[in-house]
């Protein structure tokens, strides 16, 4: 299980940081801290705006692809979620069948405040299916935004589960790769070298096949014969690989770009990031302007 902050969590956490900064400034004995408190709030909101705008642009700038015709690399897919054949995944507490889940357990203290005691999420792969084909989703390190959330309390504990269900609408943006099949990238020279290295480990068999004059070693001509045979075998292997359909996989991009899974449509996601971005830019400008004004008053 792994748990990571999602963009909504980050936005709400940013609001918490703002209140924390205000609380510290309010408890200070001198008004001289207020320009610096507002400046800190402005910087926090600027960082949050950058994060929201980055996500907004990556979704807006990436066209939707079909699984069967998607190019290798960064893509956006839209389909339905499904389990892998024979796979079963149940939620942590209610044991409901799902494609993905996240959970959180909170405990209420004597002063009626909630604190997180446990959290986690599934990382089992599942499928995205559209009308052209299937793609395996590897959810590890993904940001997941879902409308399916259930919360209930038992005594002093509060439980929350977020779900993606089989047959849910599924939006996904990330690194698309085809393993095997015509779309795979094959290293001919590397595979030939690996095959020859494997043959060298079994010297008796290597000499039996290519030591034509039986002198107990391979001369240059015999080694060239072994290399040509290795090339023929690798060519045959690559031909067979390219004739298969291959397995399409979507996973976290190595370059750090957005890896997002959601049961919302991309229009809704873009709107959400745009609204959060405007909220943070307003705070950035307002708090920054307030900090400059207070500094000017204090220096007047």
C-alpha cells in the first residue's frame, strides 16, 4: 500500500497552511510580523497556482487517443475500467469489489479533533477499455480523482474509502507503452550480443556447434559463423514478437509529467484546476499586495 497527496488534498492543505501562518502572526506580540506572514501566504499560493496550472495545461494540450492507435509516449485515454481476467480486488473495510481503492482511518480525541491513524491505497493493475482495445493501467504513483467516496463512523473512529469501480467511466493520462508486438522497440545489436554471451557460458556446446576443424577453439572464421547464426536467430525472434498484438500499458511518466486517473471527464477536470488556479492567484496577488502596503506603512 502507498498513499500520496492528490491535487485536491494539496489545495486544501494549502488553505490549512494559510490559516497556520495567520494563527502564528495573530499570536505574535508585534505587528511587524504581518508583512512577512502575508508574503509567506503569497508564496504558498503562487506555488499552488503553478501546480494547478501545470495540470490544467497538460490535460488541455493532450488530445484523446484510442488504445489501438495511440502513439508510444505521453497520451490521454478515455474508456471504461475493468479488472484483469481472473483478478479480484476488494476494498479494505467493506470488502466491495472494485478496480482501485484508497482508504483513511481517523480517530476522534477527547477534545473532538480528528487525527489520521491509518491510510493507504491499492496498487493492483487493472484495465481501461475503449471501443478499439484494452490498456493495462499501472496505478502506482498515480494521482486519482474519483467521485465515489464513502464515509462512516464507528465509535471514536471515522472511516473513508474512495473507489474506482469496474465499468466506471475512466479518464487516464500518462506514459503509454506497448510491450511486445509491432509497437515494441527492439534492440537488435544488444540482443545479438546477449545471445552470444549466453552461448559463451556453455563452451562445450559452443565448440560442438561452430568448431569446424575440431582444434578446441574458435578462429575468426568460425566466430563469424557463430555471430551470423546468432543474428539469424534474433531476427526470427524479433519477427515473431512483431507478429503478436503486444500488451498496452499506461504508467507514470519518467519525466515527471502528470499521471492522472479519474472517473470525471477531462472537461470537468480542466474546470476544477482552472477554478483552483484562479483562487490561488487571487490570494497570491492580494496577500502580496497587502505585504507590500504594510511594509511601506512601516517605513513611512
